[in-house]
C-alpha cells in the first residue's frame, strides 16, 4: 500500500502575457513526477502542436506554482484551484522537496 494517496485537483493555466484560461483541467497524481506528467497532459489540449512539453513544479501543493514550457518556450504558469472552504490539512506534501 502506498504511503501517498492519489490526489485530484483542478489547475488554472495562465498563458504568458494573457489572462488565465477559463477551462480548469483536472490533474491526478500521488507525487511530484506524476503531477508534472498530468500537467503536461493537460497542456497538450491547449498546445496540441507542441512537440515537447516540460513542466516545472515548485513548492507544496497548498501554495504550488509551476511553469509550462512548450518546445523550450516559456508558455504559461499554472496554479492549483484551492477551494476557500478546504481545510489546511488538504495541502499536498511533496515530502519536503524544494523544487
């Protein structure tokens, strides 16, 4: 049995220099690596022609931010959708990793 439970959250994708997108894709993950893959998969719906999509993840889930790079171009940022009513214990802990 895994020590980390699978987490599902919506994310806000904001293309560089633009307003945040209205659609809020759902990502599913249990660790930082899976989060990167899930965000990259969500980004493919926004940039279907991208040959390479890389994701940088920073911080704990409660304050997580990240960058989406499409074909080495800094294309967007992403942040989680945290309901105002969510208890602080819902914060996802990456095990102390800094970046």
